[in-house]
């Protein structure tokens, strides 16, 4: 390699050409400095690029962590709400079953418990979400069970309201249910109800909820009212002096339907009261 290098400067115009001689060592030093400078520039540029990427990734991770934390907080709140609903449903179902005389909880219906689960931080969100989904299924099962208990309770209430109970009028028994000597023929005949003596005009009340099935007059029963209570029950009120309801009218237990009288085949003012179950007369004394 040459020991010296010449650099010639040729200016424009009439100026003289200049020549600069440079030692080879200086040239080598210049090249080395340029190489080192380029290397430093590349290193700092690469470091700056990585730092920018790392900073963006760190920011993204911070945002993701914040969102995950918020999601976890919402899920925990949802889980608390689901537990509260389970507890409320359990209390309500217990009361409904107590009213319906159902003490055994059906198989497959979980018992509600309180408290939040302990979950691992990494799998917290997924684990809580799984528990929420499971509890929602359990809530639906419990709601179905509670609905069944409510329906049964409603049936029991309807049956209770449709079952004749209590005295149909104020008075005293003069003839019972069963075989008796007829006051008109002297023969033993079946008496299918109760005779309750009372003053004419004494209110006659319905002994259960129902619908007036028939209002008519017959030679034997006089002015009579027949009420259909459902579930196979029917009541008959005969020998009335006045009828206060019409066929098809819906009534409640305790409603006044007639007035005691002495119509039809009767020896005095009284109410003939019959109770039938599926068309078969039964003794009303068991329901008074």
C-alpha cells in the first residue's frame, strides 16, 4: 500500500489546482473512525428500535392487564350476584315447599351455599366464568323446581278452596245423613244430606268456591241451588224461600246464595244440604 495519497482540488475559473498529500496512516485512521462511527450509529439505532418496541409491548401488556383486572372484577361481582340469587331462590323455595308440605329437595337440585371461590391468578377469569356458568345452570334447575312447587301449592290452594267446609247456615241439625224413617210415608229411606232447621229468611252461604251449576224448582226439593266446586265436589241447597244467584255465576266461600225457606216437600222451615263427590253423596258432617 502506498505511503501517501494525493487529493487534487480543481477549482472553477482561473484558480490554481491544489494538491494535498495525506499520509496512509491518516487515511487508515479516517476509515477506522468512519467504521466505528457507523457501528456506533447502527448499535444505537438498533437499541432505540428495541427500546421503542419494548415500550410499546409494555404499554400493551399494561392495558391488557388493566382490562383483565377489570374483567376479573366484573366477573367477581357477577359471581356474588349469582350467589345472592341462589341464596334468595333457596330461601323462597324453602318457604314454598314448607307451605306445600314438601320437605325433600328433588334429586339433582344443588343446595345454595355462600362465599367466593379461591382461584389461581393465572386461571382466575376462566375459573370464575366456569363457576358462573355452572351456577346459572343450577339457578335454572332450582327455578324449575320452585315453579313445580308453586304449581303444586297452587293446586293445593285451589283444592282447599274447592273443598266444602263449614256450616251452610246458622241453625240446628234435625235430620242426619243415612237411613231414616220418612216423615211422609213412614218407610225407611236413604237421606242423602243434612236437614238444618232455621228461621225463614236466614242466609244460606256457599261452603266452597265454585260455579253455580243449576238453579231450579223441583216438587221434592223446592227452590234449590246446585254449585259445582270442581275436583268432583258438588253441593245442593234445597227448600229455599229465595234464590240470590244465577246459573253460571262464579262464587266464593262465604257468599250468600239463598234464603232458608219451606218450599217443596218439607215439614217446616229448614235447609236441606247435600255434599256429593264424583256424583256419590257423602256425609256433610265431616266437613262442618
